[in-house]
């Protein structure tokens, strides 16, 4: 199942924030972010869970 996101649009709207900046604030690996943006990710549930957990900490 292909996972689609609006990551490219969100990055563009925020002044092209880097994968590094997103990675530092969310704890998601830069490669995973690239895969999400390019529609190559298939583990979105785990990634979403990581974001939620990091947000709560």
C-alpha cells in the first residue's frame, strides 16, 4: 500500500525547512522523511506513532 503525504507542500509553505530540521524536532530519520515525501514509505503507522510520542515528551 502506497503512503501519500503533504510533506513537500508543508516544507515549501514553511520556507523549505530541511529534512535535518524536521528530523531534529520529530526524531524521524532523514531517510524516512525522504521516503515519505517521495511516496516510497510503507511504515507510516510506526512513524506517526513516533511523532505523537515525541510530541508528548
